[in-house]
C-alpha cells in the first residue's frame, strides 16, 4: 500500500496488514484542532472519562484571527461547564450599540434562556484557558505544535477497490460510499494515532476536513474580515459597538461594517468585515479599510496604532457538505457553523462540541446522524439568516433601510429586535411574538429549500432538512 504524506489520505481495506508500527498509540477519541470547538469537545470528553488526544498545529498559547466577542449564547455554554465566572469576572458586556446613517441605537442583551451577560477575551488567552481546563482531566492529553499530516482510511472487505484521496479533496473512488472510516492519523512528529472516533475542529479552512471530502459552497454567502488590537482608555466600556455605515477618506460609502469589542485589559478588538458571494463579491481591501476605520474612531476612543492586523475568510451558515463519515465529525468553523448575520462562531463551536460528544458511541455511524443533528439544531435559523445575509450583499439595500432602522423613534424599537435575531438569541422554548415570527419564517424558508431541491424531509415536520443546502 502506498503511504502518501502531507495532506493525503490513504484508503486501505481491512485485509491490509498493519504497516505503521513505529510510534503507534491508540485512543478512544482524537480531536484535531484546539480552538474553542476542539478544546470544549475535549472538556466534555474528559468529563466522561473518554481517552482523548487533543492536538493543534501551533504551540500554545497562540493567536487566532477573531473578533473575540462572547455573546450570551457563548457564556451559556461556559456556564454549562462551570467556567463562566472566570471569564465574565474580567470583562462583562451589556449588549450592542449600533451606529450609522445619522443615528445610534442601544440594544441591551435581551432576556432569554441564554441570560443577559456577554463578554470578550482575546483568543490567545481564551483558547489557552479552555485547553488548560481540558488538560485538567486525567483522560485528556494535549499536544501543541503537532499537525495531522496523513490519514489512513479502512473500508470493509469486498466494498470496492482501494481509493486515494488527494490533498485537493478530489477522490479517485468514493470512500464515503463504501463506509470508510478513519483508521489512523499520522502526526507531524512521525507518530501514528489509531483513534476509534475523530472530531475535526481545524477551523475555517479545515485542511483535514477538506481531505475527508468537505466542500465549501461559495455560491452561498460568506464573510471577509480583518481585525486588530488597539490600545484605548475605554477598554472597560461595557458595550460592543458596531458601525453599519463605513466611508473612505473622500466620504464615499464602502461595503461592510466595523466593530469595536472592548476587552477590559487596556485594549479593544477593532475590525471590519463584509458579506460576499461569488456572484456579488465585496470588492474591498479589509485591512486598508480597517486602518481607515480605526483612524476615524480615534478621536472618540483614543486608539493607538492598530496592532496584530490579520484577515480571514469565513464560510457561514452551514454552507459546506461532507461533514461526517463512519467514525468522524466536523464541528465549529470546520462545519461552517458561523452566524451569517453577525459572524459569531465561538458559541456554535462550543455548542457543536457538546453535541458531538453527546453523539459518541461504539458502533455508531455518523455519516447521516451528524448532519441531521446540525440541521435539527440550526437548519431553520441558519437558512433564514443566509437568505437575509444574501440581501445584505446588495449594496443598494443598507442605504435605504439603514436610516429608517437607526434613527429615532423607530430605531429604538426595531434595532433591539434586530440585534436579538442577528445574534440568534431565540430558543425553541421562546413563545413571544418575535420568536414565533422568527420560527415561522425559518420553517417557510426551509420548506422552500426542500421543495426547490426536490428532497423529502427525513421525518414528519422536519422542515429543517435541507439536503445539500445545509451540511449535505
């Protein structure tokens, strides 16, 4: 059998002799990626006493491009782990302040099952905090600065000819269709890990997910963003600020929005982003726009020069397919679990981590199980959010609706509701008028998606089943 290194998969049959003897180790669970999703999965696994190896390509602590904001939805996940107090004791946010088109609106976090407390913490510190909590469990081992470089797949005897999946993610032979499972993973230190189950949490680009067959559907809306850290005397400001109207030095309106997330440590995360599709790409230089935005906000915030500027692309709203196989699942950003309306992903990363660990079990096949879990949890909300986000890629829209939404008296009534929906701070248990309308709209969009695809829902009332539209 050929052993292909560096982002390649070797597909073998059960009859193939064991060939990787040096440095082998066996674990119940391998988690690839130690961001909020992967680290949270390791914590949940550790609580269950599951033998777990958590790896990350970078030595810890390390930085990640992110807005660093923690919505009440994220704080709720920390509360379930008993970790929220350690985070909110350092910095606590009360909600959003939205600016633009001649108006400003304050939108406190709404009363909900998630609570009314938000926070923010640089990813360098937040991720390290979660990994430390994971490592406190005796059954969890962490390796930083170690990459997964090759994956060996096994298929049942007689299921078909051997296949090789290249680093481009193109299969010669369909491993998934013959029930392939991850048999072993080679690490960059030369060792091989033989896991019974694998959770892939390697971020927005998801090199291992791509290797396993993940496909990003760029026809759906995605985000482009840049962030920096700026010193400010207002780092204790208890409100997240968002500017929905950005202009260049000549006063010409620019696509996109800006944000300021105070961090409570003398700094603020300052960034800007835009929504884009392959048909309507956002033609902006986010790093250049960020510099201009920070300069324009300097008189009010006393910003120092932007530091550690970084940019990223964000698949959103479940716009990927190929997120699971017989014994592996993609979670968090790797599964495009990012809110299309606000770019938030930490909360969904932590939620999908918990859900994935709850799914773990000997003999389970996750190929259909895991996409169905994602659709059940997020299908309606993400489907509706993607539709609304696509509307926002039309440059003519915001200049029309922005002045109405952000100016008094209508703005103070409309924008708190909008902030609640944009943050997906609505649960199935909510029965108020706004929640009922949101759920009804989500079901309508889901039903239309199913009708257009010609697919039939997998069970009665399963309007959130989108087929290839979401996690197909």
